[in-house]
C-alpha cells in the first residue's frame, strides 16, 4: 500500500527505495496517474540509481502495466530484474512453465528473472548476492 517514495538506508551503505505499486492497487485512476508521474520523475532523475527490481506475482501473466514498466526501464537503460513473488504457491513444474511465460512476455533472459518466496525464503540469498555485487 505504498503511496509515496520511501527510502530505507541499509547499513549506511546504500538505499532501498520503495515506489508505489500500480498493479492490483485499489486506488482511483487519478491516484494511479500520480503514482506514474512520481515513479517517472524518480527513475529519470536519479544518477545514483544502480538497479531496479520489478515485483510481479509469479502466479499470473504479466499485467499490461508490468510490461510497460519493463519497457520503460529498458528505454531509459535502467538495469532491472523481475522478481516473481509468491513462488511457493506454484509447484516446481508450474514455476518452470511460468518462467517461460514471463521470459517471453518481458522479453528477458534467465539472468533477469528470479522466483522468490517470502514464506520459504526461496532465492533470498540470490537476491542479496546480486545486491552485494553492485556494491562497488
């Protein structure tokens, strides 16, 4: 239910920045438009932005807004990774089928897609390792 841009300092080393979501949020059209403007202003004005993580629900096809955001990030050369959340809710075989769908839908390769579960901590370490690798 993020409605503003929130900055979280991590060990005085870097910031994680949480921007408003747009997918399943139950907000008015005007509020969604204001979120879009806020996100665009942030993404196009941050010289220190190293990477973006686009969180999507692993159980569903990419939303039109998800695809637009991925294309937007590509257009502005913002490196990004898709994190497919709630992966624990899919069987191994279903995850493999969904991996193929997401890669095709977002036009990305395996390096840009991580299935994640907050419940089981699936791929938590992979995400942390990726963030650490950007700490230069």
